[in-house]
């Protein structure tokens, strides 16, 4: 498990931490996000029928940015605890759009006292190459409407999960 780091400009005293586990296999990428917090302070959407939804990052949302090693192209995947999701393809920093053809990820929400979200991205939606660089992140909404931003690493300035500094985990394909 890897700890995500809260962006210093967005306090969240009610959130004790977010841990992520990432495993790359021939079949795809498995992610598990575990959020330790008093859930009474969070806005967590109810589970619903999984569907593609724009703007998930405006509320509680977990994200994976995936880049093939040696390229500037990357993909962004958003996962809501509701089961909603979205996928984008970028050919360079912030230059892209929603992926027209993307297989839905499998999203499972645990029933433990902490928010536990498990996601599986099939191999066909991942960038090609023997190694992948990952930027794992989360946006967490509080009941007062404030947001906190969490990532493996933050670049200087405002939160920017698209920035190359955020792609801090490298995994090799088996």
C-alpha cells in the first residue's frame, strides 16, 4: 500500500489518510483505494448503476493517470464510489478528450467502516508498452462543500494531477 499525500493548500483535518495498492497483471491493472476518515464529514455518493459521467472530479472521486514509459501520451480514469466512471485519452499534457471506445472498469465498493474502493482496468484500455507510469490521486468532498486533493506527489503550485511529477509509480508488465 502506498500513501497519497494531501495538497498543503487544502486542509482536511477529518481525513486521516488515503492508501492505494496497484498491481499490474497480464489481464489488466488492479487498484484498491482505502480512505481513513470520519465518514460523517464526507460526501460519498450512493451506489448506482455504473455509467460514464462527466465531471466526476468535482466531487469525491478516485483517479488513475496511466502513461506508457517513454511517451507523453497518457490516459486518465475517474472512479466514483457510486460506480460511475469516465476515461480520457491525451496525446500530450492536457491535450485530449474522452476516450470514445473504453471498456467499463469493474468498480467494487467495500462495506467496511472505511471507504474501500476496488477497481480493475482491463489490459485493452491501458497504454501499450512494457512499463507503465502511474499517477494515482483522489479528490475528496466534505459536507461543507470543500475539496481536498491527494496524490502520490504534487508539483509546485495548484493541484495538477496531469503534471508529469504526479506520475510517480512505475510498474512493469509481467
